[in-house]
């Protein structure tokens, strides 16, 4: 009898988060630079509740965020203060909750968490995963900025 091993969570850098003023222009740039293919934008209101639009290029490891025009947001404030560019890094870990606890013990509390059910994973992540959980951490030196600690278990192929 053959047994299959369960999928192993991804580890290391999952993606970089880049803030841009114009989401469409940002996607065109990364499509040309990296050959990135962006997933269709999810319109479920979650990103909009933060005043942003989000575009994911899963295979290229790029997440673009752009402020919604005329809506206050932390991304708008960041862009106004520091301009476009890399604003965060998503680290894939074996267990997001354990990593979040470790971060808290280092004085880096979680300020927002995601834990998608399978229907949300299928809709927002093109069904790529069986687990998608992230903790957003505001990091001090040496990381300075937003760090996401995520648990991503890829769907078996």
C-alpha cells in the first residue's frame, strides 16, 4: 500500500508587498519586468475596507497594493510620506500561530490576522492552497515595516 505525504507548508519568503499609486500601471510594470501574471482582482470588500485595492502575482512573488482614490488609508499615508516601493515582506512559516506567538514574545504584536476557509481560498487564491493563514506584524529594527507571517499549504497537484 502506498501512502502519500501531506503537503508541506511553503517556507521562506512567500512574496513582497509593493505599494503603488496606480494599480493598473503597477501590474503592467511587473508584467513587463518579471513576466508576472496577476490573478483577477477579488472584489469581496475585504481590501476595500482598508482603503486599498490588491493584485497578486503568485508565481512572481509580488503583491501590489494601491490606495482607493479619495479614501483615507494607511497605504495612502505611507505613499505620501515615502513614495512607492516595497512596503512589506511575507514570510512563509510552518505554523502561523506559533510564529505570531514568537513575534509577540519579541515585542512585535499582531495587529491583523487572516485565516481563510476553503471557499475563500478558492475564490481569492485561485484554489492554490488548503491552508492560508497570515498574521500582520508591525516590526521594529532590524525589520522596520510590516511583516506578515503566513502559513500556506499548497493544494496537492
